[in-house]
């Protein structure tokens, strides 16, 4: 399998490439970037480590790699300027994203290629990608709340001094302000979270608030997230490459799950070689379902503004 990462010269794209290299899953990793020299340099740096990791082809370049790619991962995006509104940033990122989609389309995709959207606002851009590229909806997956979910699990496990790999809790809905914590199914080592030693319901709001602010916290401390988002991207691409059919909280255009339609957001999603295989409408507390539907409504308002702009 070949994965092309658009924006592969940047922090997120290069971390995603490195995570895929360390995972040793895919055969070829191509880093694509508007700064071609940077992409080639990142690929060269990774390739130098290949003898100690995995037998992979790692290259830098441009859109000439798209026609032979099985997965196209789009990480390119812009950061907010000082005093810039959220909508202005969305408009600038959407304009950049549409230009990338048009170049992908011009290059030509394989018939069974999967597009993984990481660029923000990821839910809006996942919807735009599916429609702009004319792909079946199941072939376009947004990273969604996979990153928020692993951050959430990290903070819960740290607070309770529990093993991170045995801590299971979901964030669903928008990757943004209206994201929804799913406490109803949260467990540690199979034990319901409220039965785990040391759990205190008063921690819930504190942990979720810190999860929502984790991205901003990392930006403040080091300038931007890279390692964790690279791992989150690997989680998704690995399930595609191995047809693992893992259930992941990723974003796709909804067709009725929890009563939500015609907007992209994250629900428990089965991910395999053909993209979105299925969605699971697990039992949630009523307030969690209400939160998901509110998240969908909030995204739809923004989406209508964006679609009026890009057509």
C-alpha cells in the first residue's frame, strides 16, 4: 500500500509519516508539500532510519504520486492570525483546501483510493472533500475526534494512575467547541469508570475541560501538536491498510446515525480497506445524544456558510 501525505513537510504531516514508518505497515510513504525541498528533506531524514525500522520506500515530491496512491492524507492548513475571527480562518483554510482537492482531482485518483482529511475545520472539510472530489461518501474519512479521544484517555489514565492502553473513553461529535464526552461507556481495564478506585464524578468536568483545551495548551507550550496527531492518523490508516475494521471515532458524512444527516461528524465508525464500513449507534445517555445532535446542528450552520462560498 502507498500513502501520500499532502502537507508532508510540515509538523503534522511529517509526524504522521514518521508514525507510519515506525508502525511498519504500509509499503510506500510519499511526502508532498508546496515546499518541495522541505518534503524531500523530511523524506530523506526518515529514509536514513529505514534500515533499523522497516523495508519501506520513503520519498518526497508532488502530485505525480497521487495516481498510484491507495490513501491520500491531507494535513495542509493555515494557522489563525492575530485578531482573526474563526470564520475568517475557516474561509482561508477552505480556499486552500479546495485548491488542493482540485489538484488531486486533476492528477487522478485510483478507483479504490481512500482520502483521509486532517486539515481543520476537519468536519467541514471532510464534507467538502467528498462532494468536490465526487467520491462515494464512505471513501472520505476525517480524523474527527480520534485525537480528542486519545487525549481524553491520556488525561483520565494520568489522573487515576491507570494504564493508558487500558483506558477506554470516547469523544464524539465535532472536533471543536461542541464535542461531546461519552462517560456512559467509559472503562478502565473493562471496569466501568465510576467503579474504578479513585474515580470522583467531580473530576469529569475538569478532565473534559482540559481535553477541549489540550490543543491550545500544546500550541502555547511548543507551537503546535505533532506527535499525538501523527499517532491518531496512523490509527486510522493502519485500520485501512490491514482492513482491521477497528471501531474509531472518525468523521464522515452522516446518513441517519442518532438522527443526524447531511453533515460530517464523529460517531463510532468501523474503518476498513473500503473506508467507512459501518457505523454503530451505541446506547448513550439522553444528554449525550442531545449533545451529539446539537453538535450536528452547529456544524450545519457553519457548513451552509462555507458551501455558499465554495459552491
